[in-house]
C-alpha cells in the first residue's frame, strides 16, 4: 500500500485537534472536570431522567450545546464533509451498542482517556487507550485483509 502524501490535507485535523485540546483545557481549568464526552452526556441525561435540578448540570449542557453547534460554526468557514456509510441501520445500531458497552467497561471514552487521561499521566487511561487502539487496528486488519472488505 502506498500513501499519496500530496492528497492529504492536515489543516482540518490540526484545527480540530487544537479545538479539542482548548475545550478540554478550558473545562478542566475552569470547572475542574475532565472532558469525557460519554460521561458528560450520560450524566446530563441521567439527571434529566431522574428529574434532578437542571442548574447543577449547566456546564454539561453548555458542553453538549457546543458539540451540537460545532457543525454550524464550521459551515461558516468551510463546507461540511459528506457523511457516507456503507453500513445499514442494524449494523450502525449494533456498533453503537458495542461502543456504549466498551465505554462503560472502560470507565470512559476516547476523549476522557485519550485526550484528558493521558495528559494527566493516568496509567488507567494509558491501558484503555492501548486497548481500544489495539482493537481498532486488529479490526481494520481483519476487515481489510481477512474478510476482504
């Protein structure tokens, strides 16, 4: 396999990484909370379902609002990339459930462990990142070279 380096554009990835780092830094410095998206969304929804006071989740809902507003802000500067998938609805639902189970088993998601946990030198986060990156590499290898997709 050869990579055509001339076709790669690093600017969007670099800008996204900087914004993720900035948002994570602001959340931990301003509110003392780790920017684990699964935990933020899960906690906000759990408190909403349980009928707890909405004021205690203001930071969570502001963070979720920022995530939801990001595509509209991006559209001010550049066109959105095309969203395509060759998977059907059943496979997408199954994949979402597997990811959700993994997030619960690992006590966090890629943002919590990969971005925040590693920057805080957490050994638990290092183990989780090695596990989910390793499983991702193996999955891609199997799908491309064993199954032939």
